[in-house]
C-alpha cells in the first residue's frame, strides 16, 4: 500500500502508466480513489484490512493517536488534514468514532459531507456497535484494544502521572471494577500485557476476542 504522496505508484501500491498519473504519483480523481483519514491507534488494523482485501483504490493517512488525550483537538486536526488531502481523493472516510469530541467530529463530517466510523469510539466498533451498546451494566469497565495493550504506559500510565505518583490510581480508577480487553488478534503477548495492565490498576480482567468488528464492513462500504 502506498501512502498519500508516495511517488512509487498509484494507491494501494498498484502501478499505473506514467501518463495516467498526477504529479504526486497517484491516479487522477474520478477513478474512485478513497482516503481513510484515521486515528493512529487504528493504523495497523486498517492497513491490514486494506492489504488483505486488495483495496488498491484506498489509501490511509493517520493523525497522532495521542490526540485522544486531548479530544477537543481532534476535530481541528482533522479539518486541517481534510483540507490538505481532499483535492487528491474522490472520497474521504473519517476513521474515528466520536472519541470524546462532544460532537465535534460529527459537526465536521456534516460540514464536509463525509462519513465516519460507527459508534461513540473504537471500543464500540471493534466489538460491534450493537453488542457494545447492549452492555449497559458495564459502566465500571475500562477498555483496552490491541493498540492500548501495546502502548499502555505511553497512553495511560505516563500521561496520568501514575509512574511518578502511583497513589493517584484510586483517584483515577477507583470507580472502575474491571479491565475488558477487546482483542483484535490471538496474541499471547498482548494478552499478557493486558492482564498486567489490569493488575497494575488493581482491577479484574476479562478478555473478549472481537477481531475488527464493524471496522471491516465500514471500510468495505467505502
């Protein structure tokens, strides 16, 4: 898969005759080119789905996953990225849920006439939005995905200062009762990392094998 601006070939790594390419190395608009503009936390799964399904017309560009720690900044960052990329694509799919933006991402999508991934956040579409929303009793669940299991220290422990002040654990997580790991892959190392995260937070542990849930069907529609 070639990323936007990669001069090595047309989208998806598919080569095209030189006279069929724009100066940026991509096929011209009007040929069904799609950009998925996504959170970096979804990069691996989206890239794998593009590759495995042979979606040669589809490219991926990601914003830093750390924006989730300041969700009010996601919509402005997306707006800037849309302005950069939209002259080169026939369609852009926003690879975010609402993600704590307070409706900011939905308002942005309405402004540009774009679609986003289903559900309030990635936990919902990984499990499947309908199944996720059926868990009304899980108000005390702290969710992990493969990405967060890998990056637990970088995205949870250090930003919250728990590496320096572990006594803050109760203030942050005292109202949680369990960690729910929504596993996209069968990886014992990630399972061990998720279990370790639950122990570190002093919470019970549950693993659910979800795969990519609604993510694949949302990309297929695009």
